[in-house]
C-alpha cells in the first residue's frame, strides 16, 4: 500500500471519506459503496473516528478490512478527545500490526457531555500530530484545515498559525467542506505566506439533504452562502431537486478547484456512492 504523501508527490489524488457502520446493514451498505467507488480507482479512502473514541473499534475494523480485502489505500482518522498518550500508542501499534501507514490526526469534536467526559492528555491537535510522528516516522500524516476558520479558533490569524504549525510536522492537509473557491485559495495563500507549501486537499460535500448539511456546517464552521441557500430554499419541498442542486454546485466547485491547481479532491460520501459517481462523470474523471 502507498503512502499518501508519495501519491501526492506523484500527482493529483482523488479520495473518498466513509464512516464506520454501527449495524450489520450498515456494513453491507458500506461494502457495496466501496465496491461501487472502487471502479473509479480512488487514490485512497479515509474512515472517520467518533468523538471521544466512540467508534474506535469500528474505525479500526473498517480500516483493517479495507487494507486486507481491497486494493484501495486506507487512511485512519484519529482524534485526541478523551484519550491518554498510552491509549493513542496502543491504537497506533494496532495500525502498525495490520500495515496501515496513513493517519489523519485530528483534534476531534467536543464530547457530547463535557462534564462527564474523560480528560485528554492532549491540548491541541498539534500534540497528537507530533506523537504520531514520534511513534512511527514512516507514517504518512494528514491534518484538518478549515478554509473558513475553525469555529473554536480565537482569530483567523491564530487558526492559520496553528495549521502552519501542524503542517510543519505533517505531510498534507484535507479541508473541511466549503462552497466558495476563494475560501480555499485564501487558505493556500495564507499558508504560502507562512512558508508552508505542503499539499492542501479540498474537501467536497455534495448537498443531498438540507437539514443534515446545515447541522454539519454549524459544527464545522463552514458557511452556506446566500446564493446557495436561495437555490436550495426554492426547491426545498422537492428532495430530487435539492439533490440535483447539490450535485451541480459540487461539480462546479470541484471543476474550479482543479482549474486553480488543487492537488486533489476529497469527497465526503456519507457512505453513499451515487452523488460522488455523478460528479466524477460530470468532471470527465470516470474511467
């Protein structure tokens, strides 16, 4: 299996993100989705990790299964919420054992019940990135980037400084979803101003459900621009029309990003393949 840093050095990457299922039916859906998207020859896929390690075991199972049973390169998400350094070391040892070589090191979402949550031995994602690098220098490490600034950042400058510090240790970044190309270009320019030139892969979220994307946008700090809200509101009573608007706008954004020289595209699939496959076809990327 390839290191994602090497894939990015060789050329543009196209990748997909999944979540570990919680039911047998969910595993069947995920397996079918991966099989359908495998036909698009993804550069790699990633598997998310619940707040406080809520999906710790299932994330490992999904990543290990992809590594063993498919030709696709997997990347495991890992967060430091409610974790000790020893626990993170055990998780990394387990990935070493199944030859998973790519880690996306994240701060993670705050726990649902902070008052009763276990404390973390990490204050910032940077500390987790440094631990992963120290644990195995051969890991290819990615970090999160927020084009519209992390919602818990004190300021835009503080957010950019923190991302730059992470990228001095990590190999690449993947952004939270966004809808305006200038948001991404501004982030890349601000990294360059800090002498950071490592790849920043834009994350693409095709809107297929207004309510769910609005909730995710609120958590991530992403802004849904007025022009897009107006288009969605106009067809809010027609799920098929909402989906069509979502696929069209994601296609247009992806095309603009590629035109601007983005090093790849990372699609948030929500464990479904149809919208991603349609965007691929619209971009002329489908084999």
